[in-house]
């Protein structure tokens, strides 16, 4: 007998046509899966009633795989083959991983993304994530009684193309159709129903086990736009445990501890922290292996004091994110709390004081992202509630553009553009007879390619030879609803075309993104100067090319003295273009232009004479009508 | 005869209604479809129809359209857990046979 759920009025599904969809919070430390049941978003628990699935996967020599609590329990025994925090490796190269020496894994560099060596063979982070997603899929199918039509999977707002693509690939590998990737802060805002709330700016404060993220979102016309993100990838609830641990050692005046004693006290510290979220004081008692007893009383006041600097460390990125968004505290309409560590009273208080309002905290902060994802999955799967026809859009975290002459970035899609989106721009050739164009796709806010992240390169070949600047090459950027980028280039006259779907070499770390955003603010002036310099260098090269071509064709039109002067100007401009002085370049260009002005006029006369020679007026009229738009070479 | 809710089913319905924030009760019904002829309908009710047959069971108002009534008479709606799955279950004395999954049935 099938178990049925209550539908909205008039929306009962036909038998066997329930569209089962889930939301998945694929976390660094823990993952969750949620669904909408009888109109209510709930987290699906495992056989033992546990809502979380630790994001840990263990590989065995016989090829079998464990994911979740079983794997986590063996992490200390088999560290090399038990992979945790794999989210930090998604879409990254080996060199992207900070302090990898401290990790027990055997890394292997490989183009695109790093790999991990295990007894079951070499695993990519995508495969490890797929094993976590597969465990969640099986849990969901058991709980819902059938195969899923799809899932909404959440990713951090700062995830770039590579990391998003890696997440999608993992889902595919796990046999899970992806309805949409959704930004984590956006999911949290949806869980609180902010999408139905009044328009305005909201802050999402996400303090997890090991990471801190702050996002500033603007809701307008049902669209959440990420105005700014920030955070600290090495700050979380675990640091608070460690503060208590240090306090225990100091207060009880303990000598250096054995590994077992240390991990036991750390566990006591965590228990005390959790106890203090609802009580005023926690007793910490333990017996060390030496027989020594620890008996301490930790009050909320002491805890607040010893963790003060940690709490303050979260406020710094909040201020910065507000500054990046160009907003002040008074612009924030609501604050959403996400992550188990936000249960701590001192965190609630500090956030409340900073934003001068009580944060939204009545949903379980561990589940809020999964619940928001489930709500959206339910809509996308077609089980939408009548009348609530809202369309939810996400935005691009960093600008997308391409490299132009001189290593400059031409931004095609500015950051915070809502997706899906498509934009196109026309480019042209730089040299006479140029038949190919290298297209280098980059992501970032800076003016120079060298300061941005390279995403992909491809070439458009087969451009018909033309005079420099006359080819019209349309480059189109298209970003789909999941934030994945496709770039195509097409020469308009001949129709030759080339395109690429960006599966970038590897992604950016959140620190890098934060750093890149900061750099772009700090270097606005620098960048403008750099850009001007590069542009004048490009202009200089273009002028040199033109003059050289003209000399090659019509050298005889110049008197010896004139020719000498032009050649001298060329040498001067060549050396100026190599140096970093924009003024010098401009002066040298002015000289060369002045000295070739007559030359250009003479060439023009010559070509006109040549065109007109031996023809009568009538022929000329026909000819000019036929080539009205043509250029005289 | 009547249509009733088990105590467990009633408390789940009441809970879902509170979370939903609106509605006057539960609407049950049958319609012709599915592999064995008929399928159950279970929905939140935001309004009652003039010809609805009404029952009250453990504080929950149950609305049934008159056409469905003959097929549901005597049914008890239960809330059951099967492994990880949970949901509402129709214990319907009128059913002669059901399809394998029980989502549709024949009287």
C-alpha cells in the first residue's frame, strides 16, 4: 500500500506521477537531504534517525565504499583512504590547496583537477562527492518510495564555474538529475520565506564547523542578487571548541597532554559548548590517563570572554562585505543565521548588536540551507503551489570577459548579472590578413588579464584575410541557469564559428575571490593607469604596423629626407612602446603621425589616380554604386 | 457509516495545517485513473462545497464530495511509517483489488 502525502487543493498527482524532488546541502563537513512532504519541507533522516550525513568517504581495497558515519568512525585508523572535506578540493588543482602537507592524503596533480590516491585506485574529488550524493540519493529514495526526478544542490555563492561544473558532474555520476545549483545563502533566505517578503537587502551569516561566510543579498522582483560575499575559510565552530580546550588546560594547570587525553578533552570542550547554548553554565569533568582529575565550571560569561576575539573575527568580513556592497548597517532589512555555530549566545548577541536587530533564528541553522533547497526543488519539479509563480534567479559571482590586445580584459558579463544571461560583443582583427583569433576567457574584476583567473582558451580559425579592423567577429557569452558558461565566436562575413563550453582548468579559492574583489577596489586607480598605458602601447603597435605596410607598398612617394625622418620616428616609437611611460609613447606617436601625414595624403591621391585611370565618368558611377561601402586601399 | 481518521493521522494533519498556516480541513476523494481504475485524492481544503459530505474526526474536519462518498464509506485514514518512508494510508473496506503499489484500486 502506497503512503500518500497531502496535496494542495486541486493538485493531487495522478497515481505513479508524483514528482519526487529533493534539496541537497552538500557541505564541507556534513551533508543533508530534504524534501517537501504534505506541503512541509523536512530533512530526511537515516535508519537511526540522524539528519546529517558526515561528508566523509572511505575506500576499501576490495572496491567497496562507505560514506557517512561509518567512514567518519574510521578516519583516524585509515586516514589515507578516508576522505573528508572534499568540497575544498572540488574544481581545484594541487597548488590551490593550502597546507596540503598537513593533510593525510596522497595528492596527484592532473590537468584540470587534483586526484587522490587510495587503495581503491585514484579518485577525483568529483567521484568522492558523487559517493556522498549517492548515499543521500539512496536515503531519499528509501524515504520517498521511488526514484527522484531531480535535486537542487546548494553551492557557496563564491563557487566559480569550475567548482559548479565539478558539483554538477558529481551529481551526474551519482545518478542524480540536477534541477538547479542554488547559492547557499539564497537557499537559506528561501527557507525563511524571504522570497515572499518585502523587497530589500538581507544578510546571511553562515558560521559552520570550519568555515565562515557572509553574503549580502538583495531581493527585488523575486530575484535574489548577491551584492557581496566575504568570509574566512578557516574559522568555524571548531575554533570555539579549541578555545575552551585551551581554557581547560590553563584553568586546570595541565602539563602537556597525550594524544588520547587531548582528544578526550576536546570532546568535553565541544559538549560544554553545546550545553551552553541553552544553559548558563556547564560542568567539565574528566579523568586523565595520569589519574589527574579535571573539575571545572564554564559559565556563559567566561565562554563569551575567551571567545571574544573569534566572534570579532567574524564581524570584520561582515563590515567588508557591507562596504563592498556600498551599504551600511541601516540598509539591512533582515539577518539570516545559518550553521550550527550560530546557536552560541555570544554569536547571536554580537550579530544582533552589529546589525541593530534580532537575527532570524527560529529554523534549525544546520538544516536551513537544505530546507530552502527542498522548497525550490519542489517548485522546479513542477509541484508548484498555485499562484506562487515565482521565478528565482541567481547571479554571477565574478565578471566574465576575454583578453584583448595588450593583455587587457574586456568584461562581457559584469559580476552580479542575473542568470541565465547571454551577451555578445563584436571584435575585430589586429593585423592585415589575420586569419585566426585566439580567444582567452577570463574571470575577475581587474583590468589586466594577469590579475584575473584564466578559464579557457580557444581559437577561431578560417577568418578570410582582410585589412586589419575590417573583420567583424561576434563573441557571445552564455551562462545557463546553473552558472555554467558557453562562449562562441563567429566571423560575420564568412560564418566561420568556434565555441567552447567552459570546463575551466580549475577554480578559485574563496580567499582568492575575496582577495580579487579587494584588489579590484584597491587598484582602481592603478588599473586605470595600467589600462591607459597598455592601450597606448597597443595603439603604438597598430600605428607602426600601418606605417610599415605603407612604406613597403609606396616607399617611392617619399623623398630621402622624409623617409629618414619617418624611419627615425619609427625607431623612437618602437623603443617608447617597450618602456612603461605612456607620455613618451603618446609623444612619439604624435611625431610619427605628423611626419607621415603628407605621405598618407600622397598615397591616397595615388590610389585614386590608379582607380580612375583610363575610365570614363559613366563607368565610374556604376563602379561606385556597386562598392559604396567598400574601402579604398 | 462514516470516514474517520486514526488518532495518529489526525495529529499529523493538524500539524501540517498549522505549518501551512491556512485551510479549514482535509479533502478526501477518489477519481478514475491509474492502473486499477481509481485513485485516492488527499488534499488540504481551503473551502467547503455546498454538497460536501462532512465528518469530524479527532478535531479534524474531513470533506468528501458526494460522488466519491460511496467508494470511501467506512474508510479509516491512517498515518504509517514503512522503513524510512512515511505517509497516509487508506484502510478502505470497499477495495476489491489494488495495483501492486496500492496507488490505485478497484471496487
